[in-house]
């Protein structure tokens, strides 16, 4: 019960913030809610879209969970997502002429994950050995990733016709299996579910996960307990980047089939609020990722009938993060401070030294 | 004791309590112009509280505090400055990335209104520095200055307001020998200018060299106040420490082999200064070696070097592969406060194969193990899954002690393992450490608490200025 109540409260709050946002945009609230519901859950097309949208959100969100739990504030999900897709596109170009389709498919997923992992691990290494905070380096490395992709899709990885700045489309056989040819639902949507289990076991059952959480909560204590803090932080970044890279790769090999400069549609950034709203817990992240996937699918439908579309997703995310993550923390600090002041006033005033 | 009528500052029967602990109990002292007055005492004697009262940020519960025969404005440090007080803190209150001149402007910006006028300040500072015989480039960054020079800046900053009373809190703690001599020359110059100088100190040699008058505190009480000429070194030492209690007979442990051997160990502190200077040290199995001394003489650096979390150089280094570490700062270094009690225990059991041999923990065995530890070490908790932050200090310390000792490390390094604990919890930690030694562990106990050292140690060394001295 102790755990269920806050989850219910957050769920209710998310729905409420949706209603308020629609109202603030001056929309007809019941009608808009209907459109959103239809677009996401009303039929199999909507359901497929919702699942496909939540896939990168959950995967990259899990990446954030691992990094942030280790005290590494990875803001580079977007770049890692792009590097993952780039790795996939690169290995696809090499393997397609010489290997059978299932092998290529698996190779794409593996190489994409590794590319994302290495890219993020580099930022981790910069912090550990050079003192460059990942908060800064990952933001900047996003731009590096975008430009590397821009160069690749106009150079070595450009499509055979050399018309558009994008890679050659993957043959259908290489793409993830589609359950229903009419919808966009592909077999990649099971990866978030697997990843939730893997991350949960890693964080809460494995020895490496305990070390990671310990160092993330108190790096000095990690050091005093003779843990290799630097290695742990770099490996957390690798996990994080691997999951973001996998997200980018699955969108590439499951949904789009080619890589262009607009491949990452803020999924890597959106993953941060998804993870925060999920309480930096794998299961919470799955739920919040699904919710925002539904909201994306629904608001795409809303956009067909009103001038406002997916913008509301960003508004709701912002409202939700402020009200559930930032505000309670600030309020908590405020309560702590005022009560401390009261105690100080009641007791002996102005104690400066012992 | 005859006191001349012109006492500049008078404290009379001052009492200050923190909770139930009496930090100062009916302490009286008088401070005069043209005198260097040393306030002496061990850690926890009440020196810092006394200094806090003088500087205006601690308000005593009882007693009077007079300046020039008038009640002092207590609780307002900023008006103490107008009363002619200035203070040199032990930990420098300087901005490292500002120049010397900019730092000097922090207390007094020199210009009119909101305008900063570093030039006028620089001029004043340069004159002051010249008077004291210092060569100080005011345009250098404070961060680039050696520690001794940083302290000069701190002193200059204090002198900028032309104070009558200058308080220095353990100013020699960070200085080398020649720097101390230099500082003392300056203090004598200031004394000759008629200022009252109050020096918080714990090093007897320095007190003997510089003081005109001493006030000795022990455990919050005034032990003695006297002119230095009326007393001597042995008398001061006895006042400071009291009667030295007899060392209790320890059960003779099996004289084991040496499990720790270090020679010529050099360790650098956080500021790059040499904190441990070529010491040699050996600990045998089954033996508790106590290291005493006043805080900040290199003990922490020594402990961290032995445990291997601070880089160090040594000519000889023989250590066991597994060392149990009980750090001084349990919340800062011992625990991950937001993690559960179970997780905080488990971080000590990473290499315990019985808790899971591969990459994973066996959850049932972990549960039993944690329950067992909690029972065995009498840790009072709600659920093992509660955050460790919810526990009292004593129980938090027991978490650390239990996870370290349950792994039977051949060497245990404990730094002030009972600091801040009540008597029962402290007693318990002592019993466990003794038990560990009886079972064959070597224990290196670093403590500033003399009672703790004598109660536990087979032999005691004292660390002073980065070097070890044998006393028993």
C-alpha cells in the first residue's frame, strides 16, 4: 500500500495535468480527450503507434535510470541514440551484400548498442580522468553526434542514388518483423520489456548494481569502501549509452529503415523526464514511458483536428516534472529550512560553532 | 592573581551548553592590551566555544562579557568588528580565485558607497605589510600562494580594520617551522603596538615561546589562568591533560606475525602539503596499535594511505590484501544514506562467496545474513529495507562496524570509531574491536580520544606534525 499510493497520485496528477493543459490551450476538453484516447487506444492502429512511440522512451529512459543512479547526469541520450543508429547503418552497409538477413538484423542491434555505449563511456572517461563533468560533456557530444551523422549520410553511408542525405533503405527482410502489415507495430517493441527486467536485475540483484548505486549515492563512501569508483562510473555510462543506442537502433531497424539527420526526434531528451517521473526505477520508467507513448500517439491524432499537436506532450512533461519531481523537492527543502529555523529560535539562537 | 584595572575584555562565569553537553562551565578570563594571551586545551576542552563567544557568534547562557567595561553586543558578529575585534580563522576565509587585493576588499571595499576602490585598500594593505616586514605581491591569485602566505593575507585582512583585539584560532596548525617563527615575530610586533592578542593553541612549545598569559580549559571547565612567568611547562601539561589514568591490563594477545609493515611513508594532504613525513609503522596480528595526537597532524592521511584510497610513497610496504576500514566520517565516507540498511551492510559482503558466488547475490542468503548481523550486533532498526538515514548515529556506526568486522579482515583501520556516540554504543564498538583483535586481527586505531586509546591499545604512538612518536 505504501508504494501504491504515490503511484496512484502521480497517475492521477498526470491525467489532471493533461486536462488542465488542454484547457489552458483553449481546447474543448472532453472532445480533445476523446481524440487523444481514440488516437492512442481506440483501435489497433493507435495502439500500435503508442507502443512504437513508447519503445525509444522506455529504452532511453532506462538508460537514464542507470546513469543517474550512478550519479552520472547523462544529458546525452539524444546523441547516443543517433550514434546507435549510425553504428547500425554502418554495419548494415557492410553486411547486407555478404550475410543472411537475420544475421544482419542481429548485427545491427548489437553494433548499434555498442556504438551508443562507447560514445557515452567516452564522456564517462572524460569525467573520471579529466574532470570534465558529464552534464557538460554529454550535452556537447550531442552536437558531435549530430554532425558525425550529417557527415556520414552525405558521405560514406549515403544512399546509392546519392540524392537525399540519408542512408540506403534497409531491405524488408532485414527489418524487425511486423506483426501486422497495416500498422507500424514491429517486434522491437518487446525490447523495452526485456530491458526493464535486465536493468532491474542488474540494479537490484547483481553485485555490480549494488556498487553502482552505492557510488552514485555517496562517491566518497564508495572510495572509502575501496570500490573502483571511476570504473563503476564509466561502466554506468556505457550501460546508459548502450540502452540509448539500442533505442536509436530499434527505431532505425524497426520503424524507419533508413537514417537521416532528423532520426532522433528528441527521444533522448524526453527520456530524462520519463526516467524522473518513473522515480528512477525500471518499472516506474516503463509505466511513465508507456504513458508518454500513449500521449504522443493520441496527440498526433489531436493534431489532425486542432491546430495543436504533439506540443502538448512537452507541456505536460514539463508540468509533470515540475510538480512531481522539482516542486516536492523544493517544498521539502523549504519545510526543512523553516522547521530548522523554528527549532533554532525555540532553542538557543545563532549557534555558529560548537 | 592580581589583575590590573585596565582589562580590555572580561569574561565572567560564562556557561554555554549544547543540548545536555556543557561546552563551557563558569569560565572566567581577562584579556589585556599589549599581551599575548594563549587559550590552551585538548580537543573538546571548549576552546572553540570560548572563541565563538569572543567573536560574537555564540551567545552564552549565563555569565557576563564586557568590553571596555561595557556589556558586549553578543550574537552580532558584525558589530564585534566595530568594537575592535578581528579574527584569523584556522580555515582560511579567502576566495582562491581572487587576487590578494580583491580578497582584502571583501571586508572593506575601500571606496565610497557601492563603488569598489581596490587601490585605496591596496595602499593600506601595502603599508601594513611593510610595517610587518612582509613582501607580498597583492596582484597574485590567492590560490597560487603557499599556505604561509595565505595566512599572511588572512592576517592582513583582519588588520585592515585596525582592531584592538586580534583573535587567532590555532594559526600554526598549517605552518612549517620557519613560518611559525615568522608569525610569532609579527605577533610580537603587534603586541608592541598595544593590541590584545588572543591565541587559541594546543602546542605547549609554542605557548612557552610566545605567551604572556595563559588560560587552560579542560572538558569545558577553567583549570587555570596565570601569567606564563608564574608557571612552567610541566605544570601547563598537567593542567591541560589532568592526571593520566593508568593503562588497564589488556589480555595478552598471541604475539602474531607482523601483518602491516611500512617504512618511509610519505603522504600528501588535500592541499598538496606533506602530511605524513617518512614514518615507519608495524602492526602485529592480534595487536591494537593506537595512534593519538591532535586532529590535523596527518592521522587521516595516514589511515587513507594504509587503506589505499590516498596515493602515497613508501620505501617498504607490506599490507594484507583485505583491509577493513572504519572511517571517521560515517555519513560522509561510511554510508550511502539513501540506500537501504541491507544495501549498506551488503557493500561489505561483496567478496563473501557465501552470499552469491558469481555476478549476483543470492537473495535468500543475503536476507538471512543481514538479519543475523543485525541481531548479532544489536542494531535497532525497523525493516532492513528502510534507508540507513533513518537510523540513529550509534546504529549507523554499528552498521559500518558490523559489515567490516563480519568479513574477518586481517587488518582493521579505525579512525575515531566512537566519535559522537553515546557511552553504551561506544562501549559496544570498543568490545567488538577488542574481540576482533583477540580473534587475530591487527587493529590500527587512530583516535583523538585519549581514554579510548588507553582502553584499547596494546601500545600507543602519538602523531605530531606528520611524524610518529612512541610514548608507551
